[in-house]
């Protein structure tokens, strides 16, 4: 135990085991937990609660920042411990339970959960579980590798359990910028005009009388799985880089570009790594998650500053960054997700947003979440916060997959997360479609010309031509709109 | 002629006829025009251009604030004068041309057109046509009954034609709050924290050397058609008022509510008129268009202040407001639409947004624009700006129409403008569904229970039940999803 990490004397008698803390979480409670894309999640109390829930048949509503690390969501789902879950998840077991209707999932824009809680549009939080590096002398807390919704949970929860993770250096003090509106729904200006602006405190305010338990842990975040670039992601990255270079030639952008948001995963990593050997310089990020590529670009002298809500990196990169915070601490900042993702800042700062689609259609509507209209994969995450308000909204996906029996460019998407109003640029490994200033019929032809896999080009052109014969601003053959999805289910391929 | 309305001496020799001004608009030009929902539009130059275009076979791209008054859009469409039109329209002739593929229409979030122009994501504006009350001594201009995108057009257009409308009193000076970011894409804070904050100038800056022509007109805006409340709109309004009263009882809202945005049309008018005999007081609006009901509520002492981008009222109300500006001038303000509709302010101010749907589905996805997936009616307007960022996002529609052969509550909408992530409350004349905190399967049951017309209840429940048997986070029977639309086309009714 490292009691020196509890700098407020009166809290030292709150130390307990994870199992004891798990007993504070009762059936039917709404639990708010730290954790954003594996980073800074509860590593002891929620798993201990999963064990307890299994034997006692109790269920909770669990809200987090975003996804949790390890298999915590999986353990909770497996144990039947979740009645409701929000606002994001990526766990296979949990996903199956959601699709089976056994866990109710609310798929939320990541900027909005805190708003909804403050505005009483969601039930109140009974208890919060927050990972911290240490508790300061005034009872305020220093988060670890993410901020997520922890500021809101700390403010609104009736009780709070703190997990002090001694595997995280106390040097993380100062990498967070903690700012919240103080009098919802009456809010003031958020005075950020550049990614590097710091406008808040270094610690999360917390009323010590709400602390119901303190648990010590010593365990790093689940490391990110960094998939190597493959020919498709490399091709997508190349198309995007060439597009940026042309925008500079046209005088639309400078070699500094504008602050970049990149969704998680290998495409985002590939695009960012593409900057390494480019003429771009003094780049910045205003994003939700920082991956390995962010720190690689900082090391390469290409990226000057990155703002986000979490750091989710490989084990190697974790040591490189958090073992050398004196080197990196003025290069990045972690913010609450209702600041990192807030629409007003995304529009004000002029973000270039790059996010991943599951499928898109000829008019540029994007499905980010559902397989064949019904089954969810992960969730919308922050893609909607960024796409709607970005200076440029870019979505990427592979043109076709599974030996090309699936086309990811379709007559109509089976689920809409982003409407054509919010999508500027679409990219597949085949090519890039710049949709700015185009009406739906022009968008369709450009997408067919530039993005669709050759195996599906004729078939998609035929759909579009027949739709146009029927007329309309957004021509469709409604009885055929989902025929590609249905053919895949029936015959194993979308091909005619 | 009223030359005293040209207070900058050097511009007096720019006066010409509308026909002469129309000659300044050449084939292929991008034209930016004032006008927002009938208010403050070009009443002489665009109609004169329509006549010219008809005989000379020339076409332009026309951008406005929103829809135009009289039948200007219709005349332009009829004359074949439009190759492309954005960001909104409501004209029957133009709509038919758009659906026939003869005019390319870009349906845009109303807050975004100015952003896209400033950020060079749309082609540059060649010439602007702006209605003004007068030209001030410094060459800056005083708009009339709307601001729309005129500030952006004045700043970016290479040439400007001004229409001085002498039917509008010069007393309108001071009812506008003209504020723009000055160095796109690098923007500062928009310092508005309440609807009544005025942060800008009273006139639109304009470089006098860009003025290519000045035309005098003397013609009021097309009056709004105020449809009388009918039993359905009255029922919808009653459900919404009862909901607000309950939110006050629960302590979620006070009797002042929060700033209201209301879409145009009779439902919005009916809801607002419902406040007249209620306990609500000191209400405010932060909206895009002010209708008769706004001024009725001001007169009734219920509404303290209204912010918008235009005033679109009946002929009677027009005289009442603009003939008594000394009474109303501290009660409302008109702003550029990239301020009135900007996401950051909508979130900051905690707006209650009430907009109209064409149809919605069991999961709460909303179609605001398209008939049976292909044919556009009007456009998304500002509904997306408000719905995504509002404190409460409410959509209304009738449960069924045309002797109930059409249900407006459906298995799946044929076009998505607002995803379920952005919709809190759905209302029909049958009832209200509060979807806050509900997962998709819960949303579906609540919508079926509360909103659907009795003739369709069993049919919709059957769809949902069969979808749930197949599973999924958002269960659908994909091959049946559009069967209601298809049945209507085939048999004349959506009923089985």
C-alpha cells in the first residue's frame, strides 16, 4: 500500500479491498466509471463487482467515458451484471448480449453523456468508480491516462470509490486540463481557441465526504493492439495524403494543415504515419484518443501538440511516454470528453476529422455501427461530434472485403449514423471522392467512379441509373435498396 | 427614388433599373442572395434575371439564406435559370425541377453554408444581391427583415448589387446584431451566453468599391400563410405543454423553461400559442425564424426576448411589428444564420428545439425532407443544427394522414435526416414518447405505445416483435423495412 498517495489525512481510513468496495454497489444502481478506450479504467472494483454479481444475481446501469480495458465489460456481461450500458463499448461478449437484447445499450455521441447527466436527461449517478494517480491534499483527485466523464461523475455521484493505481507515476500531475461549466444549463464560454490552450485546473474537484472507499491497484492499462499497415490501409492513407497535398497547392490549406482528429485503429495510424515523410510540419491534433502514431510524430518533429481525452498506446509506447513525462508533458493534454468532443470547439478550431465507416452509400450516408441494419459492432463514439462540425469530414473504409463478397459501398446503408449533410470526403483503397459542393446525383456518380470496388462498379452504376429513371432529389429503387445485404445473407455474396 | 437612403455620396451614381442590374449576372456565375424564409429577399433583381435567363438561356448557381419569397424560386426554375441551388427551398416548381434532376440542389444545415464559403469548401461567390433598408455613410448596409448569409456574401462576393427597399422603414437600424469571425478558419469565441446578448455591429460591413449596382424597390415581403390550428396540431401542442408542465413539477425545468427554437408552420405556432394561457412566464426564444406567435406572446407578456435570423409574419403582424418598432426593438434581434444556428451556442444556451418531421421510425430516426426516400419536399433547414445540440430535441408529426392511408410512424424511415442519437421526444396527435435514457428496443415499445395511430398499432407491434426474434441492438426485418412505403405505392394504403 502507498498511503502517501492519499494526501488528505482524513481519507486514509477509507482504504479497503476491491471486494469490500464492490459491496458498496447495489442492485439497480447507476454506476459511473472512469475509462476511455481502455485508458484509466477501473481495474479492480468493477471486476470484483462482476464476481459478486454473478453469485448474487444483481444488475446495474453502467456509464463510462468510452470502452473499458482488459475484459472488464466482458466479465460484467458474462456475469449478467449489466442491465444498461452507455455510451460506448467494444467487447465481444457484451456486444453479443446487447444484440441478444439481454443488455440494453445506449449508443451516445461521446460529448453528450455529461450534458445529459447535468441536465437531468438521464437518471442520477448513485456511485462513481474512478481510477486516480493520487488524492491531493484538498481531496481533489489526479486522474491517470484518461479523463473521460470522470469530472461529471465526481461532481454528480452520491458516493465515490477511488482506485489509486500505483503503477501510474504521480508525475502525471499537470497533463490534464480539468474544466467544466459550473451552473448547468446556464453555461459560459469555453475559452479554447487553439489545441494547446489550457483553461482549467490540474485536478478533479471532489467533495471528500462523498468518498466511500479507496482501493489500491498496481496494473497498467490494457495495451492497444497495433495492427500493422496492410496494402488497403496504406492505399487509403496515400489517397488522403495526396488530397491534403493538393489542398495546399490550391491554397485552401497550409503545410501546417488544421488540427487533426483521427478515430482509433490502423487506418488512422497509417494516415498519421504518412505525415512522417511528408512536407507537412507543425501539425496539431484535437482528438479524443491519442495512439502510438501521435507520439511517433512528436518524436519525428512533425507534430507540435495533441489534445484528447485519453492516451491508448502499445506497451512500448506507454513506457516511452509515461516514463519520460518531462519530455512529453508540454506536448499533449487530456481533457474531459465534453470538452475534447464538444461541437462548438470542433467548429471553432476548424478540425480535419478522419473516421472509419462500416459501409457508406452512393449519396454519402455513413453507417459506423451496425451490421445489416440490426446488429451493433461498437458504437458511434465521437464520430458524430466531429463529423458534423469539422472543417473537413473524412470517412474511410475498405471498398470490399472477405474475398470481395462484401462491398462496403452500397445503394443504401442499412443504418445511418452520419447523413450526407455531414460527409465531405469518402475514401476507400480504390480511391477518394471529394463531395464538397456536390448535389446528391453528382455525389453518387463521383462515389461510383472513385470509390467502389471494380467487382461492384457496374452493378452499382446500374442501380443508380435505374433509380434516376424514377426521379427524385436522392433517387432510389426502394424495393431494391437493401437487396445487396439480403443477397449476402441468402447467397453468401453481394454480387449479382 | 429615395436617394437619401444612399448616405454614401459616391454610390449615388450606381443606381440603375432591376433589368440593368440583372445584366451584371452572367452565365455560370455563383450568386449569393439575401432572403431567409420569405424575409428580406431580392424582390426585383432576381425576378428580372429570371426573365432575362429565359430568353438568353443562361444559368447560375444560387445560394441564399433559406427560401425566397413570392414565386422568385419558381420563376427562376421555370426560366431554367438555375443549375444549382442551396441551401434551402420551399417552392413547388423548383421542387419539381429538383426531383426531375434538372436543378441540382444542395440541402445544407443552415449554419454551415457561411462556414463552407469562408473555408473554400464551396466555389467563390461572384456576385451578391442584398436587400437593404439603406446604405450608411461608411458604405456599410442595413439589412431589412432577415440577415441570413448576407454578411458572408457581402464579405466574399466580388461584386454586390443592393436593393434598397423603401417599403421598409429606416427605423430597422438597430434590430440586427452583425457579428462574424474575422480570420477563418481561425476563429475566436462567440461571446453570447443569453439570447438577448448583442455582440456585434448594427450594419453589415461592405467595401463600397464592390457595389456594382443599386436598385430601388418598394414591396413588402411575401406574407406568411398562417394556417388555423386544427384538432391534430392542437392535440400535439397539448401533449407538449403537458410534458413541459411535468418537467417543471419534477424540478428539471423552471416556469421560465429554457430558450425555445420552433420550426416554421402551424404546429410551432400552436405550441407557442399554448403558452399564452399557461403558468409559464419570462420565456425566451433562440430560433431561426420568428412567426406571428412570437409577437403574440410578447404582447401577452409571456415572452421577454426572441433571437433569430428572420421575421416571417402575416401582413397584419408585419404592420404591428414594423409599424411600432419603438415598442418591439428591445424585444428581438436578428443575427446572421451562422450565429443564430451555430451548434456551439445551441449547446451553450440549452435550447428546447421543436421541429417537424415528415415521418419517424420505431427507433426514433427522423425523416424531415423526403417522400418515399427519393423525392425532396423542402430541405433540412436548421433542424439538424438545433436537434443535435439542444437541451431537448422534440420532433412532431401527425400520426396518420390522407384518411389514414399513410402512417407517419414506420418500421424504418425511407430517408434519415436525424438519427436516433439526436432525438429526445417524439410527438403525434396520438401522444408523446419521452425517449430519454432509453435503448433502441425500449424506444420502439414506447413509440408504438404512445405515438402510432390506432389503425397501425398492431401492424407496427407485429413488425417489432418479429424483428426482435431475429435479434440485434436495433432489430429490423430488412426485407420488410420499406414494405409500408411500397404497399402505399402499390395499393394506395400502408395498411395490410
